């Protein structure tokens, strides 16, 4: 089976009212800010020691390893973000900075290709003795992804060669005929190996990724065997009493019917499974992906496109268990879900996968980062009561304000590389067709029948449902434009060169237009009025409650626009949802208001915790802002689901 191709990042430029502030943040703020953090230059932020670890491993300075075992991956994710940024915004100085750090990485690499500062400093005799916790293969995967992105952006081979040398060592160490039957304790190297195969054409990388996936769940379980090894040393306390489902090694992947364990590990693995299904034409592997996708998106996903309901071990729990105020919903997990969904859409050509990709990108991925680009959410709750998020409570992991940096800093650089690669999410392109997946103002060059066609999209989405797409090419050529009709759009119109199309052809959720690609103008007019959404009644947490959405955006109430004790509010769902654009609020945003009531608190005597008295209500106007923007003003309560 074939995967529809993405448009290379250097062939697309985003100029969008909604996304621009974030895309600009990546280049102007996040990349330099994170560079300073990786180099421990910011006194207000906990030291990362990431570059220092490389200097020690390279023998440039003396010292001890500091940070989490997977600290190296922060640098790789930073390089990947820079690479995507360079693809659209060349910057010689930034490129020089990367070249210098690539020299350092090369110096830290061992003669046989091994590259990991934690084990190089700790003692190389311990390498590959604790795959369960050691994260060497995880870091290797991020290195490979960074190397591929940097090579594609600049054409430079050095980092790619470094990654290949390490990949060759990994393929040798874990090949079919070697004794080690190991596989990563945190999936990611599979994605890296597949990308390395895609740029080099070397099939042993692809084959190694397949082996890693096929081995999971084999008996005896590798992770239970490796702890008997003479050099095995436990790294993380929480891994005592190790649960095999934590890293999805409880069953062979084709027998896994539900999404289990650590959410980020799970979706990274499913993404690799989808790639492998396409590469090997493996129908049973694709079916396994579909089963897992459906389990997540039908039963285990929040309205914000976030996953991982439990703060304990950041994991999936059971069907419909979606608590709003003590969930984990890691930013990285939504990034992984978007990566998985995009691959499923590339393989099947079905738009339903993109409904989830869009939901995750617009809500949880964006809420992961502050509007100034300098602080981040790791955990993305749907309801917060700041005074209640305290150590040694069930909400210990929930932070009511974004944090500057974390000891375990996976999310911030992951958001940066995702925002920098946003262009890859907008279109698919294949022979004579273009798929439009997201509605983001941009200019792109695509290839139709071997001819270059420029596609320009202009829109104020998701605040406005009007989208204008124009095509331009020297010689006209016939082809297809496939426009995704999101699942939340019930009414819409399509125009070609000003004429409304009356007989719309829809296949797999895309509206198909046969076009002559020469100076044509296509207009889409979606009814994107705000709407009230309810949860499946099996989601016990949300029974009797509603959420407000507009297009893909989930809305929330914040204390700063309303009053404290947000759970005391009730919404009158028969009242009109009024919306208006406030240019001064949060850098300009669409606000939604409606009518409702609030439980009267002033009638209660402070000495009474319980009473038989009747509840009275007062009329209130409820004010909502987009969920991704919450927590950018005063610290306070926030809630997504409101009592109806
Ligand atoms: Zn993370």
C-alpha cells in the first residue's frame, strides 16, 4: 500500500492569522530560548546540562552526567525544530550554530558508532544492559529524525552520517542473527530508522524497525529477562514492579486490542506500525493500527484530542475513564496522536483521521505552550482549581500555570519541532491530486502531472469558515483537488471560479473537484457557528455537562473572565451562543458568551458543610475563550465541561 506524500517543508510558507504568532515564536523566541537552556545560560531555569553532557562525553571537559537518562534527546529535538525552521526561513548564523553542535556530537560518538552521553559517562560496559529504562534507543531515534530533517533542509551530510553510523551499530547489535532479542523500552527509534530508510534507501534500517515491532510481546518477555543480567541497574524508582503493558510489551502488537500503558510510548509505536504496514504491504498490521486507533478515539480520548487519563505513570486506563481534573494528557502524547493520525490518513486517504489530528493540534499541542513561547504545560487538564493542585494529592502532577522548563523536558522541544513542521500537515500530494487537510493561510508549491503548481490558501479559519484557494501554473494541467470536509461541518458551499457547485462529490470525507490547474479560484464556505457538544453517556465525568466548540477549537471558562468556583455555573443550552472578536484580548481572539445561572453561595453559612436547605441560583453571563489560550493571564480556575 502506498502512503500519500507530504509536501517538503521548504515548499510551503505559512502566513496565517491564527497560527502565525506560534510559527513566528518558534524562530524568534523558542529556538534561541531553548538553545540558552540547553547551554545552562538562563539563571531562572533549572540547569539542563544537555550540551555539558556532550562536552564531557566528547572529552572536552571533565565532569559528571547530570539530568535524566534521556537528556540527549532534547538537543536532537532542538536540531529538528531548527531544521524545519531553516527549510522555510534560511538563517546562516543559526545554521552555523547547528554545524558547531554537530561537530560536538561527532566528537562524543564512539569509534564503533555508539552515541549516548549517559552511558558514555557512566561506563560503556553498561550500554544496552537496561533497554527498559535506559532510553538509548529512544535518544537514537530522535537523533535520526533530527539528522534527516537537517539533511533535507540544508543538504548537509555530516549529522546524517553520524546517525547512520549509530543506526548501523544498532542494526548489528539487534539483528535477527544476534543473541540480543531486545527492543526499546521507549519506542521512537522505529520512527527514526524508517525515516533514515526513506532518505538513504537502505533497507536494513526498515527491517530493523520491523524487527523491533515484531518482537514486542514475545515470550519470554525481554524486559523481564534483562533484569537478570549481571550489569542491570534500575534507574527509575517507579519501575519497580514493572507492568509489561507500560511499554506495550504485554502482547504481540497484532493481539493488542486496546491502547494500554504509557500514552507517548503507545502512539509512537502505533505511528511506526502504520509506516511499516505501508512499507511491507502488511494488511494485518494496518488492521491492528485501526483497532488501536478506534479504541483511543472512540473511548479513550478527551474532547481536546489529549490522551492518557492517569497521572500515575502517564498512561491509558480503561474505556470511558476520562476524569477532567486529574488527567495526565501529556502534550507529547497529543503530538504522537497527530503523527499516528496523519500516517493513517496518508495510507487510507480517509479524512476522519484528520478530524482527530486537527483536534489535537488546535487544542492540546497549542495549550502546551504559552503565548510568549517561554513556558510550557506537560499536563493538560480540562478543569483546574489551583489551590487544590498540591504535592501528595491526586492532582500533584497538575500545574495551574505553565512551567519554565522541566527536569524531564520532553514536551517543550517537541512542541517546537511540531510547530516548525506545521506545513507538513496541511496538504498531501500525489501524481495528479492535492488533498487539503487543514485550513491554514499559506503558499505552497506542489507537483501535478510533473508540473509545478503554486497553491495559495487564504482564510481566517477557525474564526471564520470562508476559505479561498487559488492555483497558478504556467501550462494548464488536469488534476484533482480533494477538500477535507471536517466532521463538525454540517452546512457548506463550494465554488469554482465564482460558480457554486451543486452536485458535490464526496469520497472518504473529501469533496472531490476535477480541475484545470491554471489560475483557478476555489472557495469553500463552511458554517462554523459555535456549537454545544455532549459526551457519550458512558463518560461518567461528563454526564449532564456540555462543552462549547467552534470548528476544531474547544472553548473553556476561566476565572478571570467569570468568577471563582466555576463548577457552580450552569449553562442554559437553549440560549444563543454569542460570539465577538476582541482584538485586545490574548493577542486577538474570538470570545463566546451565553446565558446561564450560578449557585448562590452567599446564602450558605460558613459553619455548615452540609444542610437540607434548597439551592438558589442567580442569573449569569458565561464567558468562554479558546482552550489553547487558557492560563495566559492571571492564575485561576479553568473548566471545559459545564453543567447543563
Ligand atoms: Zn512530553
